[in-house]
């Protein structure tokens, strides 16, 4: 397939200039003069249009999108249903503040999330703007419900850039360095990391983590245990089977709120509606964002009614939380996932990516992991498990030069991650994997 009838953008990698082109260079110079230096950019190109599996830059280059704006444009960057819904809503009104004069769209999104998230218990939802804001509100809700203060998170975790969520995030550079002191009462436990755990199974890894929690925090002091079912920025680490269920069971037995941070994994990304679905884990609270609204800023906390209703009236909210445009986009995105069978499509994408990556049989690929359209390769020095962040950086740079948007991640920066929109064609996936193979082949062990 080389064209996309819904976007009008030719679905084919094509380079009209070197990367970056002259117009992008001009804009990058303007960025340097106008935008704070702390706001970085993975690629030195500026987008002009996007749709399907392609981003078109201002110089006319067609780039294969394996990033989806960090797992945001799951249904495509210009999905027709989302575009139509936002146009209709923007003509009606752009804002009233739900806390002043409510509107139906917010309620409809909450109803959809209550229906779709794991578990058939009575649920409530509150809407916010960003993933970090939703994580922070989940902690507030858990503290209000339990009357406790401590929060447990895990090695390699990423939960956001606010003060509390920086404390919850493991990686110092670039997320925490120089920005402390951080919020107190945040504790860290060891994660199940199969590639580096020496054969430790999920149950054993859970016992190890919970032993740390019980000795260093104590269940009686713990309000919430917060975990990404598959870690995002930490390196797309998928815990061993049984790890998440064991944690959830311990939380239930000890009155601790089990919070699943599905900001990156939610909304069909992993080949299920939510990553927790894979092992039938039912969290007390689930945090969502990114893929929820087709590119518009929206996030949510959804969970057990008795926990969600613990906060006093007026204790949750925000001026822009559940903005009507974002709510319209979310309803259209959810409809698209359901009507276009995108959960199944994510699994197909995962099969293509993992089969191509494993076929590379490169000794510097230590691990291929992930589920659905959330796949990663961890790069190491040949014959070892020693991380090779320099190789990951070079391979990504070569891919960028050849027109493929690839992101890196991981505590050591040695992981290449692939998050294509679920609207991408198999032809583009194969082309991108060809480029990646060429980029690896061009690199020699240093």
C-alpha cells in the first residue's frame, strides 16, 4: 500500500533534501532564539503534515513514523473521525470549565472509560490534562482513601515531570537533574526485568520487591503502589508473567491502592485495550493519557467508585481538565479503535516488528521485547549484557538521516523503541526495518 485515502498523504518514505533540509534549519535557528534551551528535540526537522504512518516535514520529506509523538497518535495524526469531531465541537464552544458549567462530552468520556478499563466493578473517572497530572491525582485519591502517605514505585520507572512525579521517576538525566528537592514519602522497589534478572520468574521477582516494601516502608504506611505494566521511558521492560498479579494480590490483602500507570500502554497500544488485560490484572486505579484523544491533551484517572469518591468535593479538577475539544477527540478515537479493529491491528504490527528484529540476529541485539505496537530492542556490547548507549544513539541518527523516526529510551539510553501509529501499513513497517538493518550493518563494534 503506497497511498492513504483518509489523509491524502502518500504513504511512502521519500527524501527531497538532506535531513535536516534548509527550511527546517531556518526554523531550528528560530527555535534556538525563541524557545527555552531546556526544551529539546529528537530530530532537527519541523513537521508540516502527518497521517497514516508518515510525517511530512517543511522541506517535503516523507518520514516513516515509528514514534507516534511518543505513543500519542495511536489512531493516526489526522484521523478523519477525530478531525470531524473536533471541528464540530470547536464551532459549538471551546471552553466553559467543567467545574463551572459542565458539558456532556466529559460525562461521555468518563462513561466510556468506566466501560473499557479492566474490571466490571462500579467505577468513577476524573479527567485532567497530562499523564503526570493524572498520576499525581491518583496518588492524591489513594491518600484520601487510605489515610496513609507513602507511595511505592519501581526501578527504571517514568511517571512524569511535576515535582511529585519526578520523585516517582527513576532516571536522573534529563528528567530530575538539578530540579530537587523532591516530594517526600516516595520509595523504590526492584522491578522484574527478565533480560537482567538471571532467570528470576515473576513470582520470585514479586517476593523480592515486596520484601523490600515490607521492610523499608511497611504496608500500614503505604497508600499506593504505582507501576507501569510495561515500562515506557525505562526501556519497554515487560515484567515476567505473574509479577503484576502477585503485586495486585498483595495490595488487596493489605489495603494498599494498586495503581496501573497506563499512560503509554493504554488504548490498544500493546494489543489489548490496556496492558493489564494481558494477565487479567484489575487495578484499583488506572491512569491513562497519550493515546486517549488522538493528539489532543487529555488524561484520566479511572477506578473503584469507593476509592475515587474519597476525595472531598472540589478536591479534584483543574481549569482545563476534560476540555471539550479533547473530549470530542477522545470519543472519536475510542470509536475508531473499536470500529477499525485497531486492537487486532496492534498485534499484527507486533508480529511484523518482532519477526523482522529477531531475524537480524545481530550479536549487539541483547533483547527484543514488548507487545503489540510497543516493541523495543536493547543494544549491548557483543557477547555481554553491557549496555551500549553509544550504538543506540548512532543507529538512531542513521535512521533519522534516512527518513525513519526512531526513539531511544532506557535507564542507560541503550534501547531503541518502536511506537508506530496503528494506521501504518505493513509496507512502511518493512521499509523501516530495512533501514534499521542497514543502520546496524553500517556500525562496527567500537
